[in-house]
């Protein structure tokens, strides 16, 4: 049985059909890449799965529960973590406090008024930071971090609630090519250990083809292909979307694209 | 009442609607283009009445009156242009809160300036030459000047409407209202556009004020009343929409007229006098509109709210230095009653400062870490003060009970108002909190039978031993210390972190399971509750409470205290409140023109020390220590 199954998902903004009758599924532990040109509807898909947007129609089944239209925080509690296309932290907190914040929320401690938060879940937060290689920056103000490091901290935060499913919208946008590979490698390793399913979008085809278990392709809101690397590479429709417009797979990358 | 009487009131309402429209339309235009909420707008209106009075009496006749009205509009327009050029230009990029404070400083300065030029007497102008009589309508007499006003509003609306539609200036205004960035792209000289819009808006306010000269006396209280009215109209109509402003003006004027028209009604033996609810009704309309349509009847959502300019440092537990300092201060305060034996006034001063500290610290709790810029914190002060005082008045409650009830009454109010307020953000939250505070104030003011109306409640004196200054001081000190430590504790607890997470990034906070609205609602309630303690203490310290002490001025004082100390520091509000209360009790009592002085302090603060006293000191300290 799949961890997440999307059926006939649609969303329009005014006249723009951002996501149009999209269906796909993610199996347990699967590392699924969603690709497509800018404006294809990828972020809109993510926003519906995590509850930030309510779909116009369609089902989002987490296990056998339809989560379409639920609030982001409720969906998070069901074990769906996410990172954002434009990464940011809670700017007035230190790095470790950012992770602690998610742990406090996960443990149901948010309404506690007495015990100082600084000491709560600190060990676990440091552990998570160590796993993403950020333990040395733990007590620095998070707003001083380099962008690539912010992405790593976001990853640590997203792992705090031991998610079943992780949504990562362009986790490597705005990073240098080497950093990209490292980050995705790290993600892959972490989720393999935990058996987490991942849905991610990524512009670098090198990264996608070397790490993804499976690939789905979105274009103008529609799902046009679903298969493994070889199948996607040879798919004429996909080639048309990418090559037909004069673009190639590799230079499609556009860091800092609008969210 | 008869249908005729109702109809007559409705027509009468239209002339009030024109008045409201003139007050509000300039504010709306200015906000639409510059995104500045000009709190001095009511002052421009007030000065309009005074200037027109001078023309009408000094020159006199048709020229002095009608020519004077036009000249007034031009003069006030020029004042507006000066304000824009000299002050606002420097703060377009500053956080909203600072812009509001800077323009409030102008309110204070203009009030004292008017006071200085025209004196404190109310000045009633002559009747309008040519329109001094009245017309017969539905068997009643309607002054022909009122009829003229009723028509003047729609005429000006039409003229403005076509100006905006047809001329290049109008097109620019509309473009800027819809999309600020676009104006830059059009290659328009933004400075000139902003200055002329400000002048136009000010001229309209001046015209509105001048037109009142034949109807109502010029008084120094007009500025805040007109400002309140202007806000209600603009917020109800939608910021930046002139048609919305007229629509809202008509609705509000008619609701008020209806209240007066209905008069006293018997509900199963209980007589309710609706004409007493005019003030409450106005703010109630605004609150309802803000809740149902947060951007007003004809307004459009105004993009994201800007955040505070300077990023904030992570909070740190108190250093040994700070703890030592706190202990020393506390020790000194405990010793103060001994010093006070020679000068009893010291105790009164001390009590005032401590009450201000509770007030400001509770406001900072939601303003700083919560990011909710409440412009109506006086409501919870008032609920606490009146809660305590009314218990004493009606139930002869002992002081202990009354003081314990104060925070509970305030808590109830904060839970109710906060539930609505946290659904908005930025300017809209500021306006809604202001509206709620005005509802509390108006209810207290107009519900004479229960609250004593404008006289307030008197005879709320503490019982022995607290009738002694030193004993009451120590009680206040104890409660203030508890309040400050409690709020600080909350900020370091998970709850305080969740508050800040929700402020830093609501989206991300929600994405990790934080119910931001709920957290902020509870924070609002906690702040209101603690503020109620200050109110309760205030009532007993003064022996009385009146609507005047819970007016919008108190809310603004709170904002000044918080900013004076520094919004981004936890000790800031304590320092800010102390300095402010000391200034108020000492220097400001010495001069008749304390308003202008306070205004000047605010302006210096906003322009020169945007991070407040404590902020400035810690910046200095960091720079001295060098990069470490
Ligand atoms: N909040 C919104 N309002 C209006 N249109 C939107 C909004 N979000 C996305 N869109 C539109 O929906 C389409 C899909 O956008 P998006 O999901 O961000 O694409 P991607 O992430 O694949 O680049 C685009 O045409 C975009 O302009
Ligand atoms: Mg996207």
C-alpha cells in the first residue's frame, strides 16, 4: 500500500489551471522526484499536500485518510514534514532553538508557561543538527547562516516529527552544484535509515537521474509521465517539454525562482 | 416615533455624512498612495476650523466666510505638503509603528500650537452668509446650511472621482494605490506625487474643518474626535477608496441618526435609551466590518505586512550583571519609603512609575515577541480599573477582592477582543484594537447610570494599612515585580518561543504544528490580564477612575514607553515606562505645553533612536566590545 496517493488533484488561480487532474502515488521508502519547467504547478502541488492550499477537487490520501483541505499543522501531526522552496528560519532564534521549536511542538509542549525552553529537547535537537552536519553552529543566531546551511537546518527541523513522508520543494535551489549533490546525498541517506518516503522537486537532472527511485513529470499543471530514469529520458512528451522549447535538461536549473 | 421623524433624521444624517466624508476622504487618499496612516489628519481638520474662524471674523462678510473657506483649504494643503517634505519623507521605509508614532507626535504638537495661537476657549463662527435661514421639511425646520452640506459631500465626491478618472495626476494616484512598485517603473517622480497627494488630502481635511465653522465651535478636542471618526470611515469604506469613504460615511451617519431617532425604547420594563449609544454604535460598525471584511467594504487586500526593520537577537537568560542590577534596583526601591518620609510626593511618583511599568511590560509582551501592535491597550487598563472601582462602588467590595477581580475582568475583555484581533495583522490589527478600546471607552462614557459617565467612579480609596503611601507603594512594588518576572518567565518558556515563531514566520510555524492564532490569542489574553492589575492599582492609587484616564491617549503612552525603552529588548519596557512616567510627572507637569514637549520627545525617538534607550545602549556596548 502506498504512503501517499493523489487522485484527480486540481487547483486553479483565476483562469490559470495551476494543477490539473493530477494523480500519482508514493510507496514506502520511495525517493520520488517531481520535475517540470517553472510554472508547471509543482509548488502548488506541494502546498496542497501540506495543507497550505485547499484543492478545488481531488483526493490526497495519506494511508487511507483523505487529508485534502486540512490545516497544515494537522497534516504535520499526521507525519508529513516539509521544507520550503525559499528557505528561512525563525530569525530571532539560534540554530538549535529552531530545531527545538519543532521538537517542542511535536512533544505537545507549546502551551507550557513555566520551564525554560532552552533546556527542553536540546539533546535531541543537537543530535538532529549533528546528522545534517550543523552541530558546530548550534548556538549561533540562525539569521547569520549561509543559505546552504539554512537548507540543512530546515532539513533537521523537518525530521523533528519523525515524518512518514517528507516534502521537499526545490531543496537545492540557490546552491552551488557540489553542495546540491551533497545535500541530496545526505537526504537520501537519512531517509533510507528511517524508511521515510520523499517527494522532492529538483531542477538539476544530474541529481534527479542519479538519486531518484522514480520520476514524475508535470507540465502546465498536467502529469505527463511517470516512470524510472530511463523511461523518463526516452519519453517523447517529456523530451518535447524540455527539448522542444529549446531548453535542455541541465540548464533548466534556475536558482531563486519564484516560490 | 413617526415615519416622518425617522425620515427627517435620515436627511439630517446625510449632512453629517458629508462632514464625515470630508474628514475621511483625505486620509484614505493619502493612505492609498503613501501607505502612511496620518494620525495628524484630525489635527489638520481642527486647524481648518480655527483658520476659517479667523477669516470669517477678522475679514468677515461673504468674502471672509466663503473666500476664507477656500483660503483655509489651500493653507492647510500647504501645511500638509510641509509635513510630507520635512517629516514623512524620512520615514517611508521605517516600520509602520514608527510612522504612526511620528504622526501622533504631530497631533500633540499641533494641538499645543493651536492652543498657543487661538487660546483654550471654544470659538463659534458666524452663520454662513446667504445660508443663515432654514427650510421647512416634513413639518420640521432644517437649517439650509445643513442642506448645503448634505449636497456638498456628493459634489466633492463626484469632482474627485472624475479628477482621478480623467487627469494624468488622477491616473497616477490610482496606479500608485493599486501597485506602489509600478509608479517607480512608470518613471514618475515619486517624491512629487507623494507631496501633492499629501497636500490634496490635507486640503480636503482643511476644507472639511472650515465648512464646520458655521455649525460647530472650534475646540481643541476636535483633533482626536475627528481622527476617530476618520478612522472608522476609512476602515469601514476600505483604505484608499474614496467612494468607499462616502458609502461608509453614509452608513455610519445613518446608524447614528437612527440611534437618536429611536430614542428611548422599553424592553419589558427596562428602558433603553438608544441615543446614548451613538459613540458605541460607530465603533461597533467598524469592528463588525473589520471582522467580516477585514479590508473594508470597497477596499482591497494590501499585500504583506512589513516586518520590523532590524532583525532581532536571540533572547538570552539574564547575565549575572543584569541579575545584580535588578537586585540593586529592587533594593533601592524597597528603601524608597524611608526617603519618602521627608518628601511624600516620592511615593506617589514611585506608584505612578510602577503602574506604568506593569502597563508597558504587558503591552511589550504582545508587541515585541508577539508582533501584534495593539493601539488599544488602554482597554484592558480600563477594564481592570473600572472592574475594581465598580465592585467597590456597587458591592462595597474590600480592596483585596477588587484588586483580584481587576485582572479577571481585563482577562475576559482581552479573551473576547483578542479572538477577533489576532485574525488580522499589521495596520488592520492596530485599527481593530483601537476600535475595541474606543468601544470600552464609549461604553463607560455613555453608560452613566452604571459607570458614572464622564464623572467616573470616585471614593475608591484603599483600606488601612494601604491608605498609607508607603504601604500602597510596597504593594504596588510587589505586584509589579511579580508581573514583570511572570511575563519574563513566559517568554523564556516554550509558549514564548511559540509566540516568536509565529511572529517570525507564521507559515513555517504552522508547518511545524503551531496554531499561531491560538498562541497569539492566549498571549493577548495574558497581556490584557496583567494590564488589568495596573488598572486596578491605578484606581486605588488615585481614589477614582474616569473615562479620561482610559482614553486613546493612554494606549499611545504605552506605545511610546515600549519604543522609548526599545521594542526588541526585554528590559526595554521597564526602562521606557520609568523614564516616560518620570518625565510625565515632573517636567510635563511644569509646563502648560507638555503635549508639544511629548511630541518632540517622540519625534526625536523615532528619527534618532529607533531602537530605544536600552537598544541604543546595547548597540553601543556591542560596538565598544568590538567584534568578538
Ligand atoms: N497564489 C497564486 N496566485 C495566483 N497564481 C498562482 C499562485 N501560485 C501559483 N500560481 C500560478 O500557478 C502556476 C503554477 O505555479 P507553481 O506551482 O509555483 O509552479 P512551479 O512550482 O512548478 O514553478 C503558475 O502559472 C503560477 O503563476
Ligand atoms: Mg515552485
